[in-house]
C-alpha cells in the first residue's frame, strides 16, 4: 500500500492551475460564442482570444500580432518547418539544419521533408546535449532555408545557447526556429534579444490544459498556411478557435510572467537536493548539462537497472516518473537523446527522469529519495549484471 502520491513528471504534462480553470470555465459554459460571429456573444469570445494573445506575447517579448494559436506544440513545430520550407518567401532553398536530439515532432517532420526531396543536416551535440556553435556555423550553406534547434531538451533538460545561435543565424541570413515547449514559462525567453524568427510552445507544459499551443512568427515572415479553411488566425491556421483553451493559455502565461522567477529559484533548490542525493547511489550519473538546465528537470542513468522496471516500481509506490528506455513502442533501443550525447546502450537503458513542478514540496523530494533508494536496491538484487563497486 502506497503511503502517498507524488507527481514528478511535469515535463510530460502539468496539472491545470486553479486560476486557469476558473478563467476558462465561462467559455465552456455561458460564453460559448464563435469569435467570428457579428453578435455580442461572439464579440466577447473574440476579445478574450485577443487578450490571451497579448499575454502569450508578453512572456516572450513579442507583439500580439506575431502570435498564432494552434492545437499543440507538435502542430506548431510542423507549422514552422513545413510552412517555411514550402513558403514562396523561402525562394526555393531546400536545406534544413536541426539536431540529432530534437523532439520527435521535429525529427519525424524533418524525415518526412527528406522524402519530399529536402536535404536535412542533423547536427551532433556535445556530451551535455548542447549544440556547438562552430559545427552549426560550418553546416550552414547558401541553400540553408531554416535552422531549428530546441531551446531546452525535454529528456535531459539542457538549455541551448539560443541567443548565440540566433545571432549566428541572423548574421548568416538564415531563418531560426526554436522548439521552446519545455522552456517557455520556465526560463526567460526574449524573441527579440535572442534573434528568434519562429518559436513553438504548448499550453499543457505551463499549467494550461492539453489541446492548445501557439507559434510565434516574426513580423514580415510568411510561412505557407498549415491548415486551410475559414481563414482564422489571419489565414495561418484555419479552424474555429478553441476559445476556452486559448483563454487558459493566456492566463497561464500571465501567471508565469508574474511567478516564474520565484518558481524557478524554488525548483532549482528542490532539484539540487534531489540530484545531490540520487548521485550518491553507486554507479549513477546525471545526464544533461550540470548547470545550464531547466529548473525542475533531474535526469539520471542508473547502471544495471531497466528504466521501465524502475518507473513501474516507483508507480507502485505512488510516484510518477518517466524513462527514455521504455519499450512500449516495440523498440528495444533506448532514447535517441541519450545515445546522441554518447552514452552506451547499456547505461541508457537505466534512464530516469524526475521533473518537479511548483506544486512539489521538500516532503515530496524526501519521499522520492526514500522510495527510489529502496527500489534501486531491490532491482539491483535481482539483476544478473549488477556488481557493486
């Protein structure tokens, strides 16, 4: 029987904040008008969408007219890559640069574009999962249409030098997109200072509900429309707006703008305690950059243990965590991210990601540590390859 429940998988999704739920509820009940209609009920929905657009823009120092709402971060990623490479404004350039450890929304889209005849360079990263600027500079060609580098990695939490990447791309005259799904609302993002041309984000990573995201497109850029139809979102993404979801995203962005600095400091403190103790387990390593990482992301590889077994046993103890080595897809290969930073298959199979949120407490961390140590001891006792140092 589990003693308590601890949710430590906030990189996967976050609980909807009470203030966010309260803000969106009228648009699921009484304020149900279509934003495109002429009557007052529709006007209130339209005004609420535009207010949310302002809030989403404020959190990244963009203009409201540069924000376009989507259904999720994956859609925003697709919209950026496909939209720009197929845009007449791209002038026929057919080379895309991305990294080997991107989210699959980028990687699979890049692979699909390769099948259409586009050329893709998948940059390697260093041992911490960070893009090396000299390798990026060397990869840029006269026909490079777009560089897409994630702001922060979803598995290991490494934050890339986005400002330097943006400056390099601007100097070379190449459009720069970043998947900021894990970063937006958790670390400072400034699209102007960082020379970002397009940026993807998702609501459910910042305490808004699933089913709403957004893309920032710098004024003057015209990617091809991703969904055609009624011409909503200035023709960039047709389809009747998810008003309640958009309102929720706007409120979540407003709350993050107010509380992000304090939340980040709190999460860094909690994470340090967790990381320091977990690393005392024999033959355990931290994955990702030791300092340039998301405030709540704690990612490890624990030798002689299968990550899937580890997560399932933690779940039996009331702890929600994740691993990059689950074989539920039928693949026995570990995470492409862990292999991309140079870890062996054997080590990568023991991956564990614990991602903390502002709702987590020191007592939660203590409980995680207590049960994790017990679970690791149990699994290693059953492992035929475990040899204590």
